[in-house]
């Protein structure tokens, strides 16, 4: 079995995307295509909800998608999301990344970075 402690770590980042609720599955699949193994989708509100409520208008529900991606994939992913946001009003959103400064455990890191070399095989 190969020693997993000799793996040079690839930096990880958390991608945060706020999108329309009905497009959350679409954006999650886009993000997953960039080797993201972990996604958390949370109901959210846009920044204009207070003003719209005051005016008696309703806002479309939003979703916050949190995903962990490798730093070498994040710039390409943000560019793709930016292009997708420009498709039309149903695809509007915002996305940004936050670097992860530490991950404890080789197996956890391997799962988050989608690195197959860290998977322990049965002997």
C-alpha cells in the first residue's frame, strides 16, 4: 500500500454561490463538474428582501451553495459561473471563494480535494 503521508497538498477553497432557488440543482451540478465532492445548499434571502417587503412585493427565494474545490480549479469555476450568471435573469447570482487554511487528516483532505491516492484500500 502506498504511503499517503507523502502527498503534496493542493490548497482548497470554499466556493459560495447565491442563486435562485429553482436553479440550485443546476448550479450544484456545474460546481460538481470541477471536482467538488462536498456541497451544502441552504435556503437564503437576497439583500433586497427588506425593501421589497416594505413595498409589498415578493422576492424569489434564493439558495446559498457551499462547496469545497481545489484552488487550481476555483478560478476556472468562478469564470464559468460568471458566464452562466450572464445568460439571463433566471440565472442571476453571485459567487466567490474563501481559502481554507487547514484540514485535519489525510483521508478528509483526500475526500475534499478529490484525490484518489489517499483512499485506503482493503488488504
